[in-house]
C-alpha cells in the first residue's frame, strides 16, 4: 500500500463538475492499493498517517498530528501510485490491485482513518474521473509505502 500525504489548508474532490468532498485544514491522502496488501497494511498505514507530526505547534515547529489540530482528511484512491516505469515510456500498472481487491481495502482504510480521527473522512469515488484541487500548506508532501517502512 502506498500513500502520498499532503498537508493542506483546503482540498476538494469534484466528479463531473460537482463537489464530492471538501475539507479545510488537514490531509489529502492519495492511496494506491496493491494485490498483496492486507489488513495489517491498513492498520499500520492509517495509524502512521494519523500520528504523523507534520503540523506546526505554537512555536512554528512541525510537532502536531492531524488529530492534534482536529484536522480533516480526504482519501482518494489512485492506482497510478503503483506505476512501474522500468521498461519503456508507458507505465505498467501490473502491481496495482484489481477493483475486487482494491475497493474493499480502500473502504476499510477510509473507515480506519475515520475511527482514528474520530470524524468522517472525505473520499473520492473509486474508478471515477475526478478533479482534485488543493492548497498544499508548506508545501508538505510525504510518501509512505507499507512494503518499505522507512
């Protein structure tokens, strides 16, 4: 499971020109699911993201988590995070999970984030053509891969 986490002052997801989800200060999480991902990947990744201390404290030091600031979150499924560009110029998505695997894991991840943040989490729509707009605050962007826990 791979995630790109962006600290935002606001973000929204539109589908067909209609706003589907919108948040103020918090996290925009782009989530890529692999065929080999499990419940353990969800638990570890959601916990890591909820506890990431990437928001400024009163002294301007990144020392607070999204939960500490009572921030919000949007999770958008993005299979292209598993693109392989090793051969040629056309990315291969062979590692990305098929919908029958990805959808339940994506939904479980969203549910787990909501549980950890103690509030509803915004989403995109799996498989839809979406427009994602955000104001990256900082900018702060972090990538996490559950198969490469750094």
